């Protein structure tokens, strides 16, 4: 019987201790794997949504809220701004491109966004069916919206006031679906697009003056990054927020929670190492007579020490593999919850190269935990143990 087979049989002989070590290690590794996959996907997706947008201009308020509502459509807008002010700003020579958005309504939880054709073009969107809107009250559905609602070109729907669909329905102003966008992997997948005039028409009684919610700005030159935000914030009633700066600040805030979870995972791995050590040390005391008999039968001290190290390594690698699978399963479950909340999609099918280090780390932990029991097995006094029986 070789060392690996013998180690496996010893692990099966004490199922509770083995299971406890595996659970602790799997939870620690799984938590780290989930953080690696989820954080990377969120950073990648948010970076893709903000690509090519240097500045978001809107009503005074929280800069992060302005970014979350204007680019990612994850928060309520800070308010509206006069169309005339947005148009005047768009003529600034420091601006290469400006895209106005009008927000305020939703349909089945998906936001209705009034804009111009430049908005889907900015993300390289292509039509899967139909065409872009040509007149008021025509709408184009993002891929996720069309997939979940099953609404097709030619059908009609009614929006509701508010970003969560909890407000009163605008029964007198139905939209007609004229197109469906192909999946872009951007925020467009979760939006219903229409013309700004449609938003004005629906809210004409409440907002007789034409307004937009935000202006997505692309700089004409690097000089604009230095002067334009300060100029807007100090010399007008508008507010300018940098997506790069505010998103980085958002991830620093979120990063506190991520680091706390990562620290918790490290503690679990440490607890798993302690569990492996206790299990092997206890097992060594229980099988000292067996080890002595093995020495008499010809097993070398190094072979007995290797048996303990192999047990620790098997526990570690098995726990790491279970943990990685668990981490991806938890990510998939989180993705299902995100989808139900109509938030950023997350999938457990993605894999990060950094995960390859997790079995290595776990193996190091398992072997380190087995070193002292292995040393004691190496120093086993055969004659003394056999004399005691």
C-alpha cells in the first residue's frame, strides 16, 4: 500500500475531523474565489459603461449619485437641468461630444431613458430587430429587457413614474416598440431607449419647460480636464463629476467591505490550518503503535513523516478544490439575485487566473500544519512504544 492510499484511508477513518477541516478551508477559499470573480466582473463592466465618458454634468447634489444615475443607472438622479443650459454647454470648444439624457420613468423595473441616437452609437450597439426610434413615443429595448419581458417589435407598453416602477402608470401615453438592440455587454442591455421628446410628452403637465437630466461629455483635448469641471462647478448652477475619479472613490468605499470579507476568509483558512494540525496531532497519538509496527515492517522514518505530510496536503488540496467550486456556485447564486434586482449581471462561469494560486496557498497551509506531527512521527521511538504495547 503506497503513502497516498494509506493517507486517504486514515482520513476516511475519522470523517468528522476530516469534514470540519474541509469545510473551514473550503469556506475560506470559496470566499476569496468569489471576491476575485465578482469584483473583477463589476470593475470590468463599470469600466466598459464609463468608457469614452470624461464628465457627467447635471443638477447640484452628490457627485457619486450623479455618476451612478447618469452612467450606470443605479441610483436616482440629482434633478433636472434646463435644456438651454445643456445646449449652451455642448457648444463649448473644450467639448468634442455631449449626449443628453432625460430620466424619470421605468417599465417593469427597467429605466426608460430619453436620449439621441448618438447614445447607442457611443456603445457600438447594433439592432437585433427593427430600427431606432424616429418620433416621440417610439421605444427601443435593450437585450436584457427584451429577453425578460418577451415584448417584441410592434407591441406596446406603458411606463410608470419613478425609477423603480412604483409610481402611477402613464396610461394615456403608451410606447410602441420599434426596435430591439443586440446584446452589448453594457448598461444599454438594461435600458429602454426613446427620444427626449417622448419624456417631455409624458411629463408635459408637470414639466412645461424643456429639461434634461444629465449630459454625458467627452473632452476635445486634455486641457478640458483641467479647466472645464472647475468652470462648470464654479460659474453655473450645474454640477460636473468625473466618472474616473468618482468610480475610483466608490471602489475605495466598497473596498473596505471587500477587504473585511477577505480578512474573514483568511481567518477561516487559518482556522482550517489549526484544525488540520489538531486532527493530525491527535491522530498521531492514536496511531503511534501502528506507526511503530510499520517501522518494524521496514518503513523508514522519512516514510512515516511523509505519511502525515501527505494527509495534510490531501486535505488542503481537496478543500481548495471544493472551495473554488463553492466560490463559483456562490457567485452564480449572487448573479441570480442581481438579475432579479435588475442590477449588474454576474456569472459564476467566469474564471480568474489568480484563482490558480488558491490551491498553492492551501497546499502550503496544509503542509505547514502537518510539519510538527510529521516531525514527531519521524522521531518515533519504536522500542519504547512496542514495549508499552
